[in-house]
């Protein structure tokens, strides 16, 4: 389960997350919480992105107080297809990995370059979310199916094309961990 109280104050985020963790753990469900904010502004400046980053000291306290199983942190990624170039703060990420007693997660992974994603994994990131890329590949598959199929009246044909495109996107992103995709 994912709980995102990152837009709340630290104290409110702790209280919300503790409540969700208590309910989820009672049912045997793991919880991913979020501290720091991943910008949704595709034109955000480096200073605006930096201002939203996760504080390593707060992160350790947050996980200790909430018992969250995973922690999504902000170290410079942007949600969506960022117009600039992503510059992850690897020093901050390394400090977070050393100080936080939970596996780390990055949101806004679609625009993270492959080499940086691999480096983040080596530093302790266990999951990188790429929802925007997955959605875009699905829609591109729908379009391709529409443009190439002789049977556009059957939605199964279009969905097959969309699923195939999304599957290829996922396979490509999964190869990042093994380094098979070398840039």
C-alpha cells in the first residue's frame, strides 16, 4: 500500500502514515510512505527541485516513528516527462541509504537517465516508479494499433497493441538493473 502525506507538515505526515501502517500491518500488508516531494512541475528549476528534497535526518526519524516498510524519497527526480535534464543528488541518496532503516523508492523515474537509475539502485534504491512512461507507451500502442489494424472496430485488437507496447517498455526498464541496456 502507498501512503503519500508528503504535501503535509512533517508531524501530520507522521500521524497519517502511522495510522495507515497500523491498519495495513494488522492485515499483513506492507506500506510505502513518502517524505520530501517529487516536483510535478515539468519546468521546475534546480533550486525549486532541491527545496523539495528529503532531509536524511527527518527520514530516519520518520521511518522510526511510523514503521513504514519502504520510503519514497525525493533526491531530484520530477514526476512526468521533465523538460530539463534530471540531476539526482547522489550524495543525499547515499546518506539516506545509510541512515534510513527501510528500502528506498524513487518516484518520477520516467525521466531519470538509465545510468543514473542503475547508480541509484547500487546506492540502495529498491524500486523506481515509471508510471508516466508506462501510460505513454500504452497510449502509443493504442495509436499504433489504430493506425495499422484493419479491424479497429474490435477493441481487443487495439488493446493487444497497447499491451505489447507497455510490455516492451517494462522489459526495457527492468533491464536497467542488470545493465543489459547500456547507454
